């Protein structure tokens, strides 16, 4: 999509998912697409309401989560770090991407 000019790596995810506007960490900048791809978004590895699913469906803990549900979860998801600060593996962040 980047090569085709549909999105830019520097786009904040709120450009594509308005639910994400609540994801600010203090004065931190918004999460960008480039933060999501290499796991630098600061998002948790797994959504809290998916921990049981992650433990029982190791192959695909997000199988029962629709794209809409992933988007809505952004409004109540905490972050472990500020975007771009450090690597923190996130299945959820990659799902958002």
C-alpha cells in the first residue's frame, strides 16, 4: 500500500482508525504505521480481554476478534511505552496494522 501511494509510513493510525485518538501517552505523539510494523508502537502484546484466548488458542488468539472489534479496543487499550521509544513485541499492534 505504501508503494502504491495509498498510505504513508508516517501516517498516524488515527488517519485510518479514528478510535485511536485516545491512545496518547502524556505528550507522546500518535502511533504511526511505521511504529506498528517493527513493534515500536508501545501497545501491549495481547489485549487484556484476549489473554484467555491467547493461552487456549496458541495458533491464532485473535481468530474470534473481528477487525471492528480490534478497532474499538483501541479506545480502551493502554500502552507500555511511548511510540517509537523501544521495541516491544505486540501481536495486537501488528493486528492493528
